[in-house]
C-alpha cells in the first residue's frame, strides 16, 4: 500500500510505516495545488495530513483512506470523500493531555499575568506593585463547554487546583456529573452566568459553529476569563472583542480568526496588541508526547486498513 504523508510527521511514525511494509512518500511541504498534483501523479492508497485542506478536486480513484493526524477534521471534505468511497479517519484523544495542559497554562497566565511580567522585566522594569495583584484560581468556578477527551482531562486538572467545575455537555447524564464531582449547566447562558473562568473544549460542528456570540459574552461575569483551545469558528470574534474591550473580560486564545495557516508568517489582526488578550500560536497539540502518540495511532489506522479494509475512528461512514 502506498502512503503519501503530506505534512510534518514524527520520525517514529515514518519508521513504523516503513516497518509495516508500506511504500511511504514523505513531503511535508505539500498543500493546495501541489498536494492536488502529487495525489494525481503518485496515486497513493492512503493520505496522511494535519493542516492542509483536502478538497473534492484532490480526490481520485486510487485513494481509499485519508487519515487526519489529529482530532479535528474540518479541513477535509468528508462528504466528497464519502461519495468517492474514501474513508476518513482521525486520532481522537491522542493529543488531549497536551491541549488540557495548555488550557491551564492560559488560565494561570491570565490570573498571574505571566506574559506581562516577563515582557516588563525584559524591558528592564521592575513592577511588583502592579503584578502582585491576582485573585488566584483555588475555589473559583471553571465552566467547561464540551466533555470529550480534552474536557475530561481539564476537569481532572481543575480538581487538582481545588476549583469548582460546571460543565455543559449534551451527552453527560446527572449520574455522570455526580461521579465526576461537577455541576451540570442547563444551557450556555447558565454556564456563562455561573463561571469565573470558561474553557472551550468542544468540537466544531454545524451546531457549535458561531454559537458563542453577543448573548453569551453578555451573560459572562464582569472580569471573567475566557479560554479557547478548541476551534476559532466556535466563537464570534467581534462579540468577544466587544466583551474584552468593554466588560473587563480577559481572554486566552490558542485559536482565533485569521490566524496564519503557515508555520511562520505575519499577523496584524485586532488581537495582536489587545491588553486583555493573550494569544498563543495554535500550539495546543504541539508536544513531543502528543505528536508521537498521534503518529503511532495514525500508523495503527493504516495497518488495520491494509489488513482488513476497516478504517478505525472513521468519521464519514
């Protein structure tokens, strides 16, 4: 089976693919027209991607499997793949710990203003008077939107910080909430009103796209924290900007509108210099542990497909 790896991929994964007997073509720079042309020329049986868009025009008769080396698969036209008989699989949960860790990194940064501390000292200024003012997160209420792999790990870490936790999840029962030691929010506005800090860990779907807008941010407490390590499209960014500018909301964002789609580039958007916003560079899943786990899961999917024709974690059956 020929496998085209069209994105950065860990060495442990490349070695495992080769050891499994696959013909591996590795070109992490492929995207857009170059990716389309490579698929047409090489005619791979399987395609492995992370960030490149995989559109309907890229698909051909040779391709039987697409693996998203990560959890989200919104960059792949899964409907077109289904129509062409191509299975699309992902690697859910394998980078969950890394994203949960960054979620708390952003929460602690917002509370203790760690980036501002560092930046000010690098300018040669000492301002303990300013930066010694923080509320702390022990005993505060963390609202979590979504209770998948990441959300559950965020709950675990919140408990370690002795926080109260309220969760909004369509799939969590009252008994599960009791077992986890959390409260269950009735709806988005209930969660917004009852939380000091809100973490978005839900996946992007047609139902969640744009669901956090003016009404939601209007219901949040004055001075509350908002953290998004999920998907930018879930948030109405204009509504968020209004909240951070006029309501004292502080935001920690690993994902946001108009972020560069390349490893390096320029960002000149409205979040760049906002005093109440900390942005990271879409690095939630970017730890060695997470990337190795994703790579090995990707290999497992390819091996099983080659053996049985079954696509593990298939999202477009």
